[in-house]
């Protein structure tokens, strides 16, 4: 514990605290001073606030690493340049393609993409539903003078109306059921891969790869349990179901900043990397002195020289050039040539 | 990593002057289950116009891997055995920092997958006590996987070296390169 | 009617070659195969051990076989990818019949057999027994090779049976029989690893026998000197202690000059020469004028290099000399081989540990396949079909009268010539793709178009089978049990991993049914491969290639047995001639005089450049198998013209420029690859492709007078730049043989 305080990152601590406080303020504002807040969800709220604190803390620590910091800065620099419209549009397209639809997983395997897409979509919709409810931002009221017309209120303002028993009502009130189904199917597909693929079996870990899937399935099953209970068991097991569900969800929330789920937030950096690549190519390519072919953007090569130096690696050569000026093929060839010379100078190739 | 029968006595030794450029390693690399039909090993001519010299390059598994250091996504890790693993697929953002910074030119960016991939010394095989695919099939044994005793007996006039000099920078690796007896390092530039 | 029934494009569309790749997640069952089957690679004469993964009667992948002593898991790229044939979309699954204008259509086995038998009968009745010929191949097992020899003579009753070993190592076989009376490498590869000086002549070991490299490197680790004789700096020549860039077609001049140096410096084993050899004096008489200046002028190799090679060879205490097609594919292939043998005999370094000599047999069963009678002049046990005693013994084993046995027939290329002349009218081929692998293949195509009936047994529709009237789907290497004999003389076991898919059948079952229908069923009463092998053992007994003491059980137990193995208690013979008892009539090893002569075609003003051909590491022979494996095709997609920058400059040829290469036989276009790793007077084209990019449109069909091997390795050509770059389409489609 002492060590934890010693290694505490002040900058991150400040940012995380601000983020957590901001959430609390938004809860107060959105729920009209807790007027619309559902007290039964207090445990979830606390879990979420902790998660926000943790995510912000880790994100901040992460951004302090030289390569990440550079990408962060460059991304904003390029995005907010005179080319803002094209980069903003590009980012939006990529957000849909790669964040919401995770298209880049498809070439890694079709079933793998289907599994991940189901799992991710279930989670994202569930977040979209539960967070506003937990924060008291969304609540439902009966239309005055009616027994069947419901109003959906957002931040205390009426945002929509629907009839009880209508398809919309059915879909809305069961949204989490659909999410649970998606997540469960997705998680089972991903588990199957982890049981059969030799490469995954060799490299996976329990806490890194299996725990997240187990947790997601536990949340989904217990969530479905609540639904099952009030639909078919008239609430007889409500207490048990709601407690187990709360426990799994809160475990999940608390685990986000530490485990595999943090990649949901890291993934956004992929958009930055894309802009960085496109802008870099526009600014000009670096040509490998060995292959005489362009291989990466000049900006990228120069940035990497600086980053690696910051990290304690100095690839400067005696002739004023830099090993990083070579393309990967050029680097490999340079090593092979050096090895050839060493062998040749020794008088024999073998022995 | 789980269940492992990884034998720490076994080491990887490369001697690219023995390489005959046949690409058996490349074909066999695709059989390694950790990278499913994608080859991670590099084999190519150095300069075909003047020579048939080829080079063959696996991941050298650096003691302080530059790739992991420059990764903005913390996607590359080194395990307790010193094996530097390929990018964690959930983290890698496909930025290519590792591809460009690796002094040995090892990582590969798979563009459609937006993912870096690299040799992880056939972890599915080495962690089960087998030899990596490339070193198993290599017909010239330019790639050799075995103990130090074995290699010193077989190749009495060579010595394994794991220190490389790239200009100002010295890099130490887990994988060895076979050099003339008496060598302590390979100066690349 | 052996013309194409429909356009080449349409045949390719349906029957390939198509490139096959392993699916991203592996073949069905590759993660949990039903079993691993220990067998061998189907390609070259090394016959590396390999384990095939089998799932639900399909090949799902491979696993290295670490225990097999020759290769201990090592493989070349072809070996790694060899498992892609069984699942291949081009695999022939039904008997096919040529239909004019429509291509090929399925025909049941019964009809296919009926038609073939009636055509054989018709042609033989009309034109004589020998008008129906058979061409076979030595990728087949010993059992099949033996049975084909018997099938042709006993069931088909034709003299005209020959095989594609005729393009392989017949020069070596003929030379070895002349010198030693026996045709096998003298030592196992383990002796190679201990030799002090190794000469490899005309063998691109690193690309054609990659797994043999390990043994040469081992020898170098122990201090051996490596001398490579080759017009090109091949990968194995790159780091060699000495590279002699011989001008194609002048090899025997080099060996003659080296022999003279040995004599002049008295680097001779007089005791060995006196007691165990004959013909020494007339042999050295033949080289008395071959001094260094003459040799340098003739071979194009600097004199000091020749002297250095001869000095190392002369002073060595142990040595190994290996050669392959580079010196054998000549009209003086036998001379070249004898020239090498003379160097070995002069120093007496044979029949001792680490002292050896031999040819590196090319094809999978190039060794065993050339011993048991599917050559036109041969009977099992490497017996002679013209020798009355040999005929009598084998007739006895086969249960026929000696008088019924046909005599010596035509060799492979002579048979093509006879077809072209209209003397041979019907043909059955198995495991042979002459349209790609024979020289001057425009002539070969004309011949095939003249056949009245052509039936091909194969598992893919190769370029030649496109011309067939009928195609019978046979078996892959992994679909039938048997044995092969590796290039070091080790008899190993091929295990059946799966049964043939669809309606395809085992090759031996097809031959047995044909024999039955030809009325010789009682002579082909085999229930399994082992029955055939047991008959082969008896047939080979007492011959030079004696397999009598080898059994399946013994092979499995010892991971191979080296022949000769004359009785059941015999351990086999990894090293020959330790007893100095050679198999020649006088029991001595024979020196043979080799006076130098020029190749059949020399350069002149019209065709001023030397053309030589050869192989690349990713392809195997005519490519019928390897041009269907995606990664192997991609590694080297199209044949390139290797040319020295100085020669290129002379004709104003740029790198990657399309060059028209013409010879007296044809012309073709190849992109130029400018490399300093070839002689300045020679160009090289690899020969694995058919159709418009086939190098064998250019090569010459002249034959060695003794071995009847064609002169693939040297002819004269003309080069003309086209001013255009090679197109992407050519590169992308070369493997299909348009």
C-alpha cells in the first residue's frame, strides 16, 4: 500500500479526481439534484464513479509515456490544422468503421470478427442504456391523465413518448435483455476460439483473457436472471438476482482500468495513428539508403529518432546518419553485410 | 504464461552465411500456430544483382526491446523467459512504431488487420518443449535451436554473440548470432 | 487423336494449374489430427522423412519427423508444402474421356478400361506389338516401378517401355556400370560429412537438394575444403573455398586437365591403381596434352583455379566427389561422369570411411526406379534385358517363357521420335510430363498430336495429359504403400496415409486391372504392396541391385536399409567397395579414357550465346505438382533469363526487359534478370514451366550415344531485346502453362 502511494502519479491523480468530480456534478445536474435518481442504483453509481476515476488515472499515466504523448499531440495538431474538415470526416468514418464495427478484425478471421462484434455491440448498447439510468439522466414518467402513455425524460426534459405495450416499449424495457444475448453469444464464440486455437492456448492467461469473458457472461446471465424472475417468477428471487448482478457489474466496473477492458478506451488512439500516417505521407516519404525505396513518412522516422532517444536508445552513426534511416529490409541487409564481412575477414565462413 | 515446458537451456543461434535462401523457414513459419498461416520470418536477397547472398532474420528477443519501448499502446511484452511476444491484439493500434524502430527490422505491420505481428519464437512449440518451426526445418541449419554445449561442439571455430553495435547504441539479445572465434560483438554500422 | 479437345484456356479453367494455399485457420483437423503418419517427402532423391497429419481421410498438415536419421526434421520449402496436394481443387477424381469441342467428361472405370483395352488390341493387331509404347516415371515407388516393367513386357507385351529417369541420371548410371559394374553412390551421406575435400560438379545442391547442404556444411565445420564447379554462383558456391565457373559443355576438359595434374605431380595411389583397377595407362594417354593453358582456354576457368582444385584433390587424405544433372545432361554425359570417376580412382579414395563418390539422384525414386526394370534395356535387379541368363531368370520369376519376353526397346526421346515418324501409334504414360520436361518440345507436341490413342495415368491433368484421349486418376505418394530407394541407396518405406479420393484409384490397382483385362491377370496376383515387394526381392536376388534381404519389417525397424542386402541376416551396405571387389567382369574398377569433344551445338555468329537450363528451389521438375502450390509459385512466379550485366550491355538489354531468346528449334520471351553471378558468355533459364514460357522450346534433342540422355545443359541461342518490360500478366499466369 505504501508502495502504491510512492508510485502515485500526481498529474494523473489530479486529472482523475477532476474527472470523478465532473461525473458527480453531471449526476447532480442530470438528475435534478437527485430528484430523478433511483436510490436502488447507488452501488452502481459508486462503481461507475470509481471506474471513471481509474480510467482517467490510467489514461493520464498512459499519455505521459513518450510515444503515446507524441501520438496524442500529433493527432490533435494534425486534426486541428487547416485540414480539419477532411481529418474530422476521416475520423468520423473510421470511428464507425473501426470502433463501432471493428472492421479491422475481419481480416483476422470471420468468426472472430462476428464474435467480437456481438460482444462489443452488446456492451456498448448496454453502456448507453445503463449509464444514463444510473446517473439519473434518464427516467420514465406516466403522461398526466393517462395510464398507458409513458414519457422518457432526459436531464429532466421530456425527450420522447410511447405507449405501454407498444413494440417500442417492449424493445426499450428489454434493451438489456437483447444486449445480454449478444454478449453471451459473442463471449461463447470467443471462448471456443480460446479452447481450440493452438496459438491462443499457448499464449493466453487466465486473468488477461479468460476472466474478462467469464465476467461478461456472468453479468449477462445474472441480468437475464432478473428479467426471468419478474417475467416468470413474479419477483420471488428478485433479491438474489439483483444482488448477484450488482456484484458482477461492480466487479466489472472496478476491473475496467486494470484489465483487458481498458483497450476499449485505448482503441481510440487508432484514429490518431491513422491521421498521423496520412498526414505523414502527405508531408513526404523517407527513402531507404539500401533499397532506395520509400518505406515510411519522413515525419515518422524523425519522430521515432527523438522518441527512442528520449527512451534511452541512440542509433546515431559515426557518419552522421542514423540506423533508423534504414527501412526494415535495409536494416536486415546491413546486419547481413556486416556479418558477411566479419566472416570473410576471419578467413573462413565455417567452423 | 501458462503450463509451460519451456526449456531455458535451449537457445537460438543464427548464422546467415550458411543460409541458402531456400525459404523453407518462411513456409514452415506459417505452420506455427501463434501466427496462423502468416510468415513472420524474413528471408531475402541482400543485393541480387551482385550476389546470391540471402539473409534470414527472426526476432532477436532483445533484453531491452526497443519495439516495446516505442509502443504507444503497451502492446508488446517480454515474458519471464525473455521471449518478446507479438503485439497484444486487443491493444495494438497498428501505428508501426515498432516496425520502424526495431534495429533488426523484424516486426511486420499487417495493413488490413491494422496489427503488428512478429516472431515469438514459436511459443506454441517452444513452450511445449519443441523446437521452433524455422530452426527445425532449416536445411542448412543457418537457424539452429539447441544448447550452447551442442553448438560449441558442432561448430568449434565459431562463437555465439548476442551483442550488436548500431552506431552509438549497443543492443543485447536473447538470440545469438554465430561469429568467428574471438568475436565479442557484431558491429553493424 | 491427341490434339487438344478445346482451347488451352478452357482446360486450365477447369483442371488448372490453380494455386492452392492452406486456409488461414489451417485445414480441417490440423489442430487435432486423427493420427500422424510417418512417411517421406514425395519430391527429390533425398526422400526426407516427414509426418503427415491425417483427419477424416484427408491430409491436414505436417509435423517434422525428428527421428529419421537423414534429415532429423529438416525440410526444404517443397517438403514443407508437399501436404497441399491431397486437398487440391485440381485433383483428378474421375476417369475422363476426351470429347472434341467439349473438353473432358467423366466416364466410368468400366468404360474407360474397355476402351483402353480395345484400343491397345486394335493398335497392336494393326501395327504390331511394339506400336503401343509406355512411358513411366521415377517418382513412383519400387513396387510400381517393378510392376510397370513387368506390365509392359508381360501384359502389354511391348519392347517400348522407358521412363523419365532418361532425363535424370542415366549418364551416371551408364558411367558407373562401366567403371564399377554397379550403379549406386558408393557411400552414405554420413561419410560426406567427414570428407576433407569435397568437389561438387554440376549440382546446385542448395536449390535442388537443400537438405543435403547440412552434410556439406558439417564437413566444412570440420575443416573441409569445398570446390564447386558450376557456370553460375549458386547459393552453395557463394561461400565455397573455390568456385570453378566452367563454360557449359566443357566439363570433361576440366577433369582431363585435373587428371593430368595428378599424374604430373604423382598424386596417385599406385597400389590401388595396380591391384584394383584397369585401363589406367590408356586413360592417362588420352589426357597427356591437356595442359593448364589448354584447359583454361577450353573451359574458361582461370588456370590457377584449376591447379588449386587439382592440388587440393591430389593432396587430400579423404574426399568426396558428387555430381548431378549439370554434367550429365550432355551428349557426352557419360564421358563427363567417367572423367570424374577417373579422378576418384587415380587417388584410390573410395571404399573407405569419408572417401566417396556418386551422383546425386534427382527424382524421388530415381535410385530404386532405375534398378528394377522400367528402363527399355533393363530387367529387375539392374539386369540386362539382352543378357540370355538374365532374361531366363526373370522369365522364371514372372512365370513366362524367355522367348515371350520382348527385347530392348526405344529410350524415352527415341520413342518420341518414333511416334513422330509414325512408328509408335499408341501410348500409355504414368507420372511423366514430356511436354514440359523433354527438350525441343515443339517437336514433342507434334509427336503427341500424331498418336492414335493416348492414355495418361496421373493425379493432376498435367500439360501432356491435356492431349490425352483418356485420363485415369491415379494415386498420390501418400495414397499408396510402398518403398523408395533414396539417393544414398537407402531403401525406405512410404506409408499410406489416406485412400485415394473420389473415384481415383491406386496406381497399382489400375495396372493390375489393365493386366487382367489384357489376359495376364494370373501374373499380377497381388493383394497388397508387400506382395509386389516380396516378388521384387526374389527378382532382384543375385542381381547387382540385390534387395532380397530387405523386408518391410526390417525397413521400419532400422529406418531404412542400404542395398545390396543379399540375405535376411544381412545388415545392408551403407559403404560400397570396402572389399575392393568391384562388380565388373574382371572384378576391377575401370579407368575409361575420355578424349575431349565439343557439345552437339556450339555458338556461332548466328546463335552466339550459350544457353543452359536448370532448376529453382521452389519448383520440382516439370512442375506438375509444385506449380499447383501457391506459396511455391509465388516464391519464383515466372522463368527469368539470368544474364551477366556485361553480356546484357552488349545487346543493350535492361533489367526486367523482355528478351526474345531464339534457337534453331524455337523462340520464347523471358524477362531479363541482370546478375553478376553467371558467366559472361552464358545465359540461364529455369525449365519448370510449360506453354509459351517453356525453356524446353529452345533446348536441343541430341542424345548421348550411350545413355541416350538429351543435351539440356548446353545449346546456342540468340538474344534480342524487345524494348518492353515483362508484363504482370505473364508473371501472374506463367505457372498455368498457357
